[in-house]
C-alpha cells in the first residue's frame, strides 16, 4: 500500500491539450509578426533621415538628442507635410555629438557659433558664452544603412565676403530639407584640379526632396568660377548676399586688422593718390564691392532668374523675410519664420533660438559683429561717390534698389 501524500500536496496533472496548442499558436504568431516587421524595415530601410531636425522652439525634446524629433514649428507643420516626408522625419533615430566646425579657409568666414546661456532663450540682448555647433557624426543610422547619397550641390551661396553669407547659411540649415557643408570648400577657385568626384565627396548625404548646398564667398569675384559652375550644371541656383560696399570694405579691413594689427590705416589703403582722390581698385576690400562688374561675368553663363540677391542689411533687420525669399527661390516649403529668431542687442544682429542640432539659442561667434575702427568722414564720402555709379548699374542689372545711395 502506497504511503499517503504529505499534507496539502496534489498529484501533477498533465497540461490540457488545448492550452498547449494555444501557447504554440501564440509563439508562431509572435514569430510571424517579428519577421514581417524585419522585412518591412529592410524594404523601407526605415526611411531614416541623415540629419537632425530642429525641435519645437518652445520646449520638448531637444534637437540632436537621441530619440525622435519633430520639425521646426512642431506637429502642426508636420501634419501638413506629405505622408512620405512625415514618415522619414518621424522614424529618425540618430546619435549626435557637438564639436567645433572645421577651421575656415583663410577668408575669415568663420563657422563658429556662440552658445547662449540657457536662461536667455528668446530674450533680447543676451550675451553669448562658449562656442559650439552641432554637426552630424559619420556613424549615423542613416549612413550605416547607406541611406541617401552624396550629390553635387543644386544651390551655392557664391558671395560676397563680409556680406552675411555665414549667417544666411546657418539660418538655412535649420530647414529640414537643406543639407549643407559647414566649411567653405573653395572648389571652383582653389581646388578645381581635384575634380568633381573629390568635390562631391565633401557633400553631406541627402534624401529625395532635400537640397545640397555650399557657400564660398570668393566665387563671386573669381573670373573662372561662372564657367566652371556652369560646366558642372547649368541648372545650379546661385545666391549672392550683398551689402553696402562702403560698409563691407570697412568690415573687410576690420577683419584683416584683427589678424594683422600692423597693417596700414584704412585711409592709406583706400587711395592710390589721396590728393587727387584716386581710389585704389586693386585693393581687394575695394574691388569686391564693384558688384556690377563681377555680375557681368556671371550673366554670360547663367540667366538672371537663376540668381537671387539677398540684402545683407535686410537679413539683419528682417531675417525671416529674407529667408522667406530664399526658401521660395529654392522651391522649399516656408518653414523658417519669425519664431526661429530673436535679436541680440549686444551683438547687433539676429540669433537663432535653436540652431541645427541644438536645443539652445545660438549666435554667430565673437569674430562676428566686431566694432569698426573710426574712419574719416571725408574718406567715407569719397568712397560713396566712387561706388555710386557702380551701385546704380547693379540696381538696373538686378531690378532691385538696395538703398545704398540714400
């Protein structure tokens, strides 16, 4: 006779057949769903972006942080985008890091940004501290998946030096459909012998619908640049940021003076013969401001409709207005607007509430907005008289009066 079971013990009963079948069915279903998801990702390649998208200016997730981001303007603007574009942006998963941009290529168009103190976001008159800008690392998920491709630029900011080209480029990079090289390539003036393959390799990856851009201000005054860019593509869109040539010349001199304090005075460099009032047009600071002469070379290779002339003065007074014109010219949705900017009274120019890849306000670096040296009024008057006929011809050629002769 078998001993009795201990108190509370029960014999183990076999699992019912129906429960075992149900468990196997669940496992098979999970496996099938997982396989379908993997195949979907491989087919769609997850539609991952290869660049950051600026987050909401009022808060939320910081652009550039790991995780998912929304485009500038928030979900309201995202909803207005085509379904494919929404999918590409919402499926973004990228690690990012902050670092300084590459050193400028000798013409002083610095890429440095100043990071504002967190408490000054959106407030006028804030002063900057530090210097940083977010750039995509080479190991993003999009690059690992070989998402997008490197294209020759469809649009180039070709000039002018000290006109506001750096500000325009950084403002444009807020747009989710603009991908731009941070440093100046100087391909069409200094490195043309390296070939288009080398030039294309400098460009960031882009997805369908995104525009590849670069900016090198010295192109506008380089005689060979128009023919070389036309040989690359006659459809290239060209942007020229122009500024009062007298103010531009003083700004150019100020930049050189900061690097070489021993250079002669502005007055002595301006005149070939001061007593005769003869302006020295061989000095680059003067020569660059002869916009009409330089434009003649470009119009031999490009129609005027492929060129946009941005006012450096209006870019400071009304950045959103000028950016609206640029976005229209490039065929982009108007995403960059007043909500992206605040005016920094200390620096005297607009700053971004959130720059590309950052959740904090950013301004151009300390090298921008330098105080100009005091120039004799008589010298400035003679310079204005000298530039007046060139300015008026430039107004006629472009169909715009920039108001420099008022």
